[in-house]
């Protein structure tokens, strides 16, 4: 009987541990890597994003300057410095995210231009706002994975190219792998564990009877 009880307890403990990653896994709301797009210059839209304020961006990849999308980026990426005219690419979501109040995970890869010019890009999402001044070869300072508190309601995600004084405005930082996901509330994890422990207790009582 004790052996059976120990095996049952062990099984339930392992089951709880296996369920934890599932409970803690964030639910994806937005995922954009631009790989489904056709590389082109002077683009006024890029997947889930639109260029605003008369600006444009370049979607680069493959034979169209694909070497700019270097690690940690791959496939297609977006050159925040577009082509011709007003090339300071300013991107925002074509449709803002209608979010409930809570904690959200924001991640994106923003790397240096790779063309011997610094770049300045401001990223805003709810209470999050940060400006990245990246040297040409910077592959790490703009790699972000952070939690952001959102008050709720329509929420915009923006990537704004500020340019650099005296620089070529057709050259910008490279953007890729943009993701937004909801972080589960701690209460939901606690509720799951309570259920597992309750089931373990019921089985233990039955075996002890």
C-alpha cells in the first residue's frame, strides 16, 4: 500500500511539473517576421505594420540586400531607412491591439544598419518607450524581450526612425521577429496547482482508507 501511495504521489508531482510550463507559457497575440513578404524598396506597408507620416521602409531579403538580415535575424527583415523621398521609416500596427489590462511580453530584434552608419530608433508600446542608438555593427543592444504593463484598450506598437544628424536617411536599423504575447495571471497558475494538489489528496485519502 505504501509503495502504491508513493508511486501515485510521484506520478502526480511529475504531472504537476509537466503542466507548469504549459500554464506559464504566454499566449501569442502578434507574431511578425516579415518572411511572407516580397522584398522591395519604398514599401508603405510591412506585414502587420503600415508606414505613417508619408514615410516608407525597405523590405530586404534574398537577393535584395538579404545580407543585411544577419544574426540574430534571418529571412526577410525591414530596413527602417526606406528609399527616395521621406525615407525615415515610421511604422505602426495597421490595426492596434485591443488588450485587456495586464502584463504582456514584448520582443523584437533591432540591429545596426550594417552599412557604416549609426541609426536611432524609438520603440513605444503602452508604458514602454525606449530609443536605441545603434552603431552599424551592433547586433545585441536592440535585442529586446521584456514585460510591459498595459492599462487596457486599443494599444499601438510603433517603431520610429529618428535618423542621425548628417547621415544618409535611406539607411536605418534592421527590424525583425516582432512578438507580443499575454503573460498568464499568477492566479491562474495557482488555481491549477490547487487542483492538482486536491486530486493528490483525494487519491491519498482513498488509498489510506
